[in-house]
């Protein structure tokens, strides 16, 4: 039976969980080895609350990573709703580049947490592949990229993003790399008039 006090309790629990995830994202991005006790303290929750939500480091890291990758997936929908397909694809590539360069600590934490299980690639692969497939399909239907490009082709073409150091000119190099990839995708597009090109 539903009791009136259940809803506030659920809201408090949700807020606690959201706070933990927000703090964990910041701390794990800074350092893959961020202590769980420090994350709990900065989130303003007790150890009991923390471990009720996330029983171990792996559970926390996986949930933070899932949330971040889902943000990338959702960005594809938002961009396609407001821009022509090729501009949406290029803008999404910028989102991905920022993610790749600013979340190095989180990626390292995930590798540490999941090393024996091999789930690192699997976690990102599904949502990222879905986002890329959505964007490539929209562009192929609009005739703005060459036909037949697969999500695997695209992800292999941009794999260099994960090698760039944002402290050593990585952002400028990422922009150049992604422009080259975009030019390659446009080469041989049925609609070769240049319309919709990103400036």
C-alpha cells in the first residue's frame, strides 16, 4: 500500500543518488583513483547511503560512465532535431571530441574497474553505435555523405581522438581531424553541391 511519506523518501533517495553521480563524475575525471569515502563526503551523504546506492567502486564507475555515454547518445537526437543532417553530424563529432579529451580520468577508472570483465568497449559501443547509426542514416537519406558508411567505419576513422592530449594542442588537432573525416564522408555524396556544409 502506498503511504504519503513514500514519495518524499523516494525523492530524497533520487537526489542523493544524483549528487553522488555528479561528484563521482568530477572526482573520477580528475583522478581514476579518487577514494569512495571522499566522493561520499563531497556528495554530503553517509557511508551507508553511499553503499546502498553503489555497493562497490565498479558499480559506481559503470553507472557514471553509462550516464555520460547516454548523454552523447541523446545529443544526436537533439542535434538532428535542430540542424541539417551534416551539420548535426559535425556538431556531434565536436561533442564526442570534448568527451574523449575531458573524460580521460573516467575512462582510466572504468578500465581499472572492469579490467577482468572486458566490459569497457561493450558499455560505450551500444549507445555510441546507435548515435552514429542515427546520424549516418539521416545524412545518407539526405544525400550529404557517401552511401554505405557504417558505424564501425566511422568509429575506426575517428579512433585517433582518444590519443589526443588536450594540454598539448589536442583540441585544435581534434578539430582538424574531424574536418578531414567530414570531408571524407562528403566525398562521393549524391548531393555534391556543397549545400549544408559546415563553415
